[in-house]
């Protein structure tokens, strides 16, 4: 009888619980941060607010992996071991299994700052000037300015300050108009050409400014006034709908465009007043926001006229054929062609066909979805070229794109990161197609949790290279050129599509 009672007592004993505790600090100087609101996920729990010593503590958690998050004014919301302010990849807290979850150090990343003053050549402050900064990522030919921008307007003394910036390399642009661009620029006494720090009007000569966490960079500018002109235009594309728009953009350093001002097309005409001298890209969008035509123009001291649509963009006819087991028969088939600056998405008809009336030139990745992302088995193109699944669309012409896709949905891949034979948390784990680093759409990124586990979502079966980096963030590695150079250090793996497959990746030697 006694042994039965002991057995029942053992069987019904509560599961062990664990404590998660530590200190929130400034990641740059290591000093404790007070007033940080810390939350541990996994079950309802009141947040813990740190005092002057930066301490936090949570008790009563069962075995598992839980997200740890902190919020503080001046730092925003960040996760434990978050890699940068631009990506939320972080490390979950693994309790149980011999994991150490007490005395953690939660380093919050302080934002960087770019500030300065803008004046004219007479020493007068330039007020109301829009100042924008763009982060530059990639290496070599893959280097480009990210689409996300940060900005401010100069005050009555010509000063600006752009805070909470992630670390990285930036270009600074003074956009010319001394009022926030709108449908019609505000008339002002002076106007200025689009200028790139430290004082050039040529995008390719823009200086790179390095921003570090918690540091403030001073970037002043002296701008020379220029004349303003009127830009008038005509749209000659047949059947262009009412309600379209023209956007006047400046060239962005390392590719892309800086949006400045928009004007509505009325009938087939448009007008933009107060344009400073300089080089511009004039784009035409229809009433659905789709890019239809483009023209490059130099603006001097006289009014200019622009004609849009004389050489239309490429006309693309698309076809998708599905093979394999279709898991989502009622979901539409969607084909996406996307580049760094353009995304063209079409829903295919019952015969698997669609068309794009006008697609701007550039290199495009291909993605097919039917409820979820499918695996392209082949891409065939007429009227353009294709390499590694990347389409190189010319400036104009008739293009046909045929895609054969596997309708069998790809699976998530579970993995574990190791240093030697020990699990390692906080590693950036990267999966890249073997022999096809051009296909950026197939890259997968994640960060290992405290027990070394991670997940790569919806991975197409095939041969890959695996990496586990201690430093950097996805933007540093999302480059065909960078990964081609790192390929000899990659660990080969074949993804089978088996839901039970677990991959093991070791820290990549640098």
C-alpha cells in the first residue's frame, strides 16, 4: 500500500519550474538601464520594470522556449540578442535541459543620430528643407540603397536631427524643395538642386556616412540657390485611364530613385511647378499604381516639356503550369516578379495565364504562390534572358514567361546550431541554394535560440549550403556576390521535404 501511495505521489508531482532573470544594459557602454519594461512570453505574466540596477526576474516557467522583450524610451522595442534595429531576428530563452536562464545580460541597442545645419551660400539658414537618409547595404555590384528612408525637416535655424537610426552606412540627401513635397510644391523665395552630402548634385559622388549605435554624426550642408522652372507633360500611351499620376524622382546613390513630388494626369496632360534644376526621372503610373512609362530629363533654367509613353515598357505574357499534388485547390495562383524597386503581381486565370501591360526594365526574381509559396521547377523566357531563375527584362518589347512549379507545398526545416558539440544560441543561421546564389528568393535566415534550435520556413527540397555566422545581419549576406565568395565555407545539405528532417549546422569559420 505504501509503495502505491509513493508511486501516486511521484506520478502527480508538479512539473519543475524555472526562473529567468538578468540585467538590461546599454549594449554600447554596458551600463544598467532603468525604466525598461521587460516581458517574457509563453504565459500571461505582468511585465517587470527595471530599477536603477537594470534587474528583472520571472519565476514559475515550465520547460520550453520563450521570447524575451524589453521596451524603453529612446531604444524602442527590442528582443533578446536582437541583431540590429533593422531586423527582429533574436534568441528565445530556453528553459530546462540544463540551460542557464539566470543572470542574463539583455543588451539594448541605442539608435544612432545624424544631425546638422543647412545654410545657403550667403550663410542664411535654409528652413523647411526635407532631409532624407538611406542605408546602403550589399557589396560590390550588389550594393544598393534600401527603400526604407528616415528623414526630418530643417527648423527656423536650418537645423535637422534624425534619431533612432540603425547602425550602418548611410547617404544623406537634401531634396531641393524647401517645403514638404505634395501634389503641388509650395512657392518659396529660393529653391535648391537635389544635393547629396557633403555638397554634390551628382548621386554617384555622394559620401558614405557611418552610423554607430549611440553615436551622433554631424553633417552640415551649404546649398547654392538655383532657378525654378515649370515642367509640363503629355501622355501618349493609348487608352491611358483618367486618374493616373506622374512622379518626379531624383536618382538615388547605388541605384533606385528618391521620390520628390507627384502630379495628377488630367486628360493626357500634367504640370509640375517650381522644379529646381537638376537631373530627374519622370515616371507614369496608372490609376492602380502600376508603372507604365518612364523618361529621364535634365532641367536647367528654362521651362521643360516631357512626353511619356513614346517607348512603352516591355509587355509580358505569363503562364504557369502546376505539377505534383495540389494542396489548396481553391486558392488562386499568383505570379510575382519583383526587383529591388518594382513588384509586379498578377492573379492567373483558369488557364494559368496573365499579362503585365508594362514592366520596367531590370532584374526580377520569380515567385509562384497558391495559398503558400510553391517551388519553381523551371523558368522559360522568350524576348528576354534568364539566369539562375532571375529574369533580365529589357527596356521594351514582347516578353513571354513560362513557369513550371511544383504544387506540393514546401515544408519548414528544423535545425540546431552547434559550436563543436555544444548547442549555441545567438547565431545567424543562413541557408543558400547550392550553385545558385543568384536566387535570393530562396535564401532563408533565422537566429538560433538558447538551446541552439532554429527554424527555416517553407524551404523547397534541393541542395543547399548552410552557414552559422557570429556577426552581421541578413542585409550583409543577402547578396549573390557575397555568398559566392563564402561558398567554400558552407556546409552542404540536401533538404528532402521530410517533416522529420532536422539539420545540424556548425559555426562557420571566418
